């Protein structure tokens, strides 16, 4: 191929955004470069920013060879594009106030130490109204008491103030909020990560035009190699130092 042009948006931090020098940066930018380096085609690789509504059109018309910007992988999108293997799955997580975690020396609170969701039974749990996480919370954890919010910041403020006992949300967004100045070190993850293809999708993958099936196979090879040699783990820790899981 004479070139391999990746396209992404500029408003999807930390995956792709314009840095202080007005250059495109982020996890997806570094991942695209790592894939090209693994395939020894770095000289052919380009990374271009486009508005979100223009991404799929650019891929279909051949203006770009690869879309790496969080396009949902579902039956509808699979009918239009060829996708690589998933390289990152975004989980749902609980977060609670650090002060509400009982001391480890208190055996009656053992459930809190292991992060068993059963310990939240009857607790008020904040969740975004109408989001997939609300439906997931109601079906998976019927003993919890959902409290819905129309804005994420209002939900986080409610957790800080104690209006709710916990929140259930996207692990990525929670990770960055927990470590932000706005959180004031109030809170932390509780329990493990929860995955659901039905509610949360199949994860992040690179989309290519169906006629470029061999390119998708090459990307799959590179992604597998990056997982084996530690390259992907290095990128993950660089952009998600607080972890998602």
C-alpha cells in the first residue's frame, strides 16, 4: 500500500486530542504509530484528525485506510466496516468514598475488603439516567437502590457529599475523575470490573474498509505482537496510570 492513513477525532481525550502545541496526541495516536512500527511501515503511516461526522465517510470513500476513534462495534457497523480484534474493553465499575471503607481490622466488614457487591445491598447508588449502566445496574444488582442523575458531574458531587453511597459508571471516566483535583481524593474504586457485551459493547477496535481485509489482518498481527512484547502494556500505563480494571 502506498500509504496507511489513520483518522481520529480531536475531542476524545485521552484517546485523541490536540495537545498544547496543537498537535494530535493520545493513546490512539501512539497505538497507531506502534502498530505501524511493528509492521515496519512507519514511513507510510499518517494520522489525520477529522470531525466525528466525517470519519466513516472518509473511510468508505478511500480518503483514509483506518478509523481509530472508538466507533461502536455492533451489527450495524459490522455491515459497513471490517474490524480488527478488540484492543481495549471498557468496564463498568463501582466507586465509593474512601472514608466509608471500614478498617481492615474489623472482621464484620470483610465484604468491603473483597469488594463484594453484596455489601452494597440496600445502598443508594448513583447512575446516569437512561445510560447502559443504569440498565445493567438494575438487572445485575437488584438489591441496590439506583439514584439517577442527568449529568455526570452532579452524580460525582453527590458521591463526594454523601448524598449517595456509591456510583456505578464507566471505568475510564471514573478512573480520571477519582485522580482529578475535583475529586479531592475523596473516593476510590470498589470491587472489580464488570464486563457485558450486551450493555457495554465489544470494546474498542480499528475499522477498515471491507475491501482492505488484509490490512485488518495485519493490524491484528501487530496488536497480538504488541501484547506479547509488552508494547501495549507500556502504552496502557502511559495513558491510564490509574488503571481501568
